[in-house]
């Protein structure tokens, strides 16, 4: 197997992260607004985590900020389990957790704006 060159991305890291955070925010707001969409919206939001983590390794300072803000939700070993638990939370607990995540996303978006 040959060594592969690092991927040459066409999109600036911060712009990319801003777009992903906006998507996650949109999905979480949808899940909060429509209880029947909770599972599907959280599943959709979680789909960006591998992409986000892949690019975050380009900037260790940003990676640290994201890890502090989102914790296990973006930990490479735990993120799937954490998002699955989040999607299946009872409604009251889900809303509290979602609002905390939305606050963290707002703060992170200001870092990458």
C-alpha cells in the first residue's frame, strides 16, 4: 500500500466548521420544535461528526475548544454511543441537553466566524 498524500481541501477550515455547526444547530432546533422528529434529526446531526473531527485535527487549538464545548459528543471513541443516547432521551432531558448543546454551538460558531 502506498503512502497517500493528505487530502487537499477546497474549503477553508473555519468556513467548513461553521457550515457543519449551522447544520447541527438546524437539526437540533428541529428536534426541539417537533418531538416526532427527535430521533431522525439527532441522527442527521450526528452524521457530520466524523467529517468535523477529520478536519479539526488541522488546528489543535480549535480541536481543544470543540472538545471542551462538546465533550463526549465528538470524542472519537464515544461519539456514536453519546449521540445514540441523546437521540433516545426522554423529552424533558432531551430539551435541556439540546439547549445546552445549542449554547455550545453558538459559542463555537463565534470562534470560527
